[in-house]
C-alpha cells in the first residue's frame, strides 16, 4: 500500500538535519538501531568540516547502537554530546580524550529525562521500523528502547523502514507509557507475560517527514566460544542459585532471571539453562541474547521479556523462520518498563550482571578502567541490582594475563555500592555477603573470590585496621592500582 509520506534517500534525510540539533535514534544495543540515516549524517558532517563549517549533533539513544550509528558519527567527529550508554571503540576514544561530552545514566530514567525536558529540546527522532501505517502506527523492529519517547517529544520523525525485518514482528511489542506525573499509577505487569500496552507506537502522522527504505541486518556480532574460566564462573552462579532453591530461599515456583549484556552474561545464562536442579524459568530482563533462543526451544525458558532482541545472524534467522512459535514466548517493551524498579522488585527478579572490578567491601565498578577511562557505561545494571530479590555480580578474578586483580581493596570507581550487592562470583568461588558486617565481608570476598596470587596482599590490607567499622586504611586504599600504573602489574605489592 502506498504510504502518504515522502520517500527519501538517506542523504536527503540527512540534509534536513542542522548543526547543533539533538536527535533521538532508535536502538538498544545494535538491535533495532538506525543505520542508513546516521551514516548519511556522518557523511554530511565530513563534507561540512571539509568546507571549514562546524557540524555536530547531540546523540541520544536507548543504550548502545551499531557501528553504522555510533561508529560512523564518531569517526566523522559529528557527536557534540552523547548519552546514556555506548560500546563503540571510536566513540569511547573521543569521550576519553575529551573530544565528545558524555554523561552516564541509568537506562530506566532516560525516557523520563527526555519526556520532561531535562536533556533539552529534541529536534528529531530517527527510528527503525518494520511497518508503518498512514495513520501513524509504527511497528518497531528488534528493539523498543526509548523510541516511543523520542517519537513523542521530537518535532519531526524520520522512519527507516527496514525490509530485512518482517512485518510479522507486529504483535511482538508491548508499548506502554505511564501517565503524566503526578497522576501515575502502578504499572499493570504482574507476571512477565502481561501486556498492558499496544503493539505499535502511535504518533501524529503529520510529524513523519519521510520514509527511508533499507534492507540491512542488525550489526550484532556472534558470541565467541567461552573458555574454562568463564565456564567455571557460569557453573558457580548456577550452583549458587540451585543451592538457594534447595534451601528454600527461592520459592518453588522459581523467579524471573535478569542477565546483563555480553559474552560472559550469555555464557552465564547458558549455564543456568543446563543445570539439572534449576527448573524452567522466565526472564524479565533488558537484552535477550543468543542463548535465549536455544533455551526457549528447549523449554528451559518459558517466556522472556526484554527491550531488545540482541541476536547474531544465525539465531535471528532461526527466530524469523519460526516466528509463529517464538512470538508466544517473548515480548519487547520500552526500557522505562523493562528496567522499571517497581516491576523488578514486585516480580522478585534474580539479577546477574558483570563487573570490571569488585572490592572487599562489596562495591562494584562497572564502567571505568583505573578509575578514569570510561569503558561502556552503567547501562541498566543498577536498575536491576538495587531492586533485586537476589543481586549477583560476576567477573573473572584477574585480567591482563593475571597482572590485574579484579578484587581490590577499594574500587577505583564505584557504580554499585555494598548496600545493593549481595553476591559476588568469580571462577574461584562465591561470596555471599548477605547479613555480614564489613570485616566478615572482606574476608569472605578474599577467601572465596580473589585469585590466590593476590590473597595475601588483600588480607594484609585488611589487617592494617586497628579500629573502625570498615577494614583498611585510606593510605593504601588504591595501592593495587598505583602499583599497576607504575609497574604494569598488581602482583607482589610493594608496601611502604
């Protein structure tokens, strides 16, 4: 059916965007991310710079995106400022060098910030869809993220109509937005399967200034085979959860699982799925990754709720080939709902996220290397951690061929405090911090999670305390980090 909206090339769409404007792009991970228009904006920026004219735009997305968005714009030096999360190496370099302004945000809070003007005026929403109707009903593709909010607040909307994603995705989304503050009520999600919203984003069709037709897969890379260390971490997490079931601290009906993003998280979820003492379970998470497809097929995951299908090409093709089956087992929601602390706490989610480093008090650094350089961002990990029934953080005990201990006296940057973190897991073992005072916690973390090469030095730090509620001293709180920066290794600490 002929649509009443102008059909534009990506270059024609980019020509309408001006220096200094703010754009809300679709995408939560590379899933459902705008692709053609941001690349065209990058090309425009390069042409403008070549002529000596400034051209940069504010870039806001649901989370990270693919290389065609964040990467292309960063390489063209076209990003004026960026939030709430990123994972692109080119953009990361610009942020850490001070060329691009970036501020980190909890993903559940982004839509509200946008909706109420905390981030300023939005000139454009550029969203990927698999279907749009003449009366402004948009069926999104493989993610929801913050796209409904961008479409709500932006002056104008450009739709990338991506023919790679089938129109049969219609019905796989649940677009629910809360009422205005202060008239909000509870979010009517009482099981992970509940769908209180609409399958489409509804917009004023007069705001749609054009359709850019594309045919391109999401830029989601396949996960690498995980090694023995990652496998052991997965086993430790699964054994801990199975033990909680046996003791009776997890109800016999079991509870929804949330899993973070990346190779470790994908492996951890797979370990839960193969453990014989963990029953079939549901997910209330943000990202549904490759392992979810296999676990749904096997019946180990009965239903999965998220905001994006972050699948590599093989699993995505399988899902599309069997969409009638899979549509009964998953739903995609706005990130304000998938990551909403009220729902997470009410459902009783068991949350599993990854850390860059953990300290002996139970604090977690998820975002910065050596306390200074941004890696990706906090993402939704705190949305889930602070409201979890059981909150788990997992990481290898060492990095850089053992030269870095991931268990340190004090994290060089703290994203999640000891008050929210209950369980820490490495390939060495599990530290259950519930009901433990700081001195007990420190010894449990050292004995159960730290690599043997670092246990003596960590214990020496604890034993420096002569009095006080928390072990250690300010003088040596960052002695591990200082030595690494000076010598390239945290091993064999040189105590003063």
